[in-house]
C-alpha cells in the first residue's frame, strides 16, 4: 500500500526519502544545480525540501491554496509542512500537490495573451490585503530586493518598513527623492514571478510555483521584482509582462520602482545580521 504522505506520521519517512535522494537523485524533479530538492512522492504529491524551505513559504502557499480562485490562477495545493530542529538553517519539508507540466523557462513564447493571463493572476493575488508588511509568518523578508541575509528584521508595521527604506535611500545623499509607502495598500505579492516559476498546462491553466518570497507588500514591490527579473534573466515573456505593467502603472508607482532600485543597490553594499527563527510545523 502507498504511504499516506498527508499525515504527520509520514514525516519520518519523508525525511528519509529526501536525504537518500540527495545521493541517488531518485524521483528528483528539480534541476541538479538547486540547493532545495523537489521530490515526487506519488502520482499526485511532491515534497520540496532543503535549508531554503521555510515556514514563511508554507504559510504563503497555504494562504494561496485557500484563497485564490483556481479559474484565474492555480498553485500546487498545500498539504503539510515540518522542519528539522537545528540552530542554523533547519531543513524544511513542504508537501504539496504535484503539478504535471514544464515551466515556461525553456519556452520562447512571446504571446501577449499569456502575459495578460499572468497580469490578471497578479491583479487577483493583489486583491488580498494585509496590515503588517513582510512574510505571513512575520519573519524577516527574503528575496531579490533584500540582502543575501534577508531584511535582517521583521517589519512590525508599514512605518518600520518605511524606516528601512529611508535608511537605505539616505546612502545616496539628500538629493535623492524619498518615497512614502506608509499609506500604500499592503497586497499579497508573490515576489518571484518568472518563467521558471510558471507552468501552463494543456488546458491553458496557469500555475504559479515557489512562494518562498511571498508576503504583504506595496504593489510597486511586485512590479520591481518583475522588472528586475527581466533585467537579470531576459525572457520574451517577461519583457512583454514588464511592458504591460509599466504602461498601466501610475507615475508615483514608477517612482517607487526607481527608489527600490536604489534600495537594492544599497543592500548589495551593506549586510544585516539575521537572528534565527525556529521553524515549526503546519498541518492541513
């Protein structure tokens, strides 16, 4: 009989499979160069495991599973999350539905209809709002915008995020324009939209993968992350999507994106200490 990987009792077995797969690559469906493995457990389930698999990602995927309209955008449905006990970089295990299909990374598709489908998905995702910026588990923000060590602190309020931005923009002198995000709506954002994290199945359903950087942020943060992805890894689809977003953006939002470019530049020069937050388990 096939094990029940949806239950807490299966966690020991899942750990064993993941540890063995690092040597054997058996049932591994993630690229060989990635630190975190994605391992197919059954015809319908997969597990993502590694030191970069966090409670924050699990919270975001669980939220997306429960709230997003599958007629607009789909996700690999959340099943369970647990982590090894460790003082530094605990290994996380995120069990989810297996999504059959290839990502758009290897595709040269330049179809405006697909870009519009992604845009509609983003608008739907952004319709969900929060009151505290950052990851849903209230830990330090992670992703391209921040330093290699993350934001270095959880943001307790929009004012704390504003202080973080002000500190970095100040590195460029008093003549650089500041931005004020304290009155901005904090939208649910994916923050890593890219061809490698999207699957378009045979029925035309869009799947959005990898919610590790997701959280509640001003919408300009999502626009910045997409424009930056297009800059560092050019792709016809990202170019099309970036163009659509910029054409629809207000001047204020475009100014915020320019300011975030400077925040990113500052974060490449200055490192922040990140205190460890123990990862817990989440069950369905």
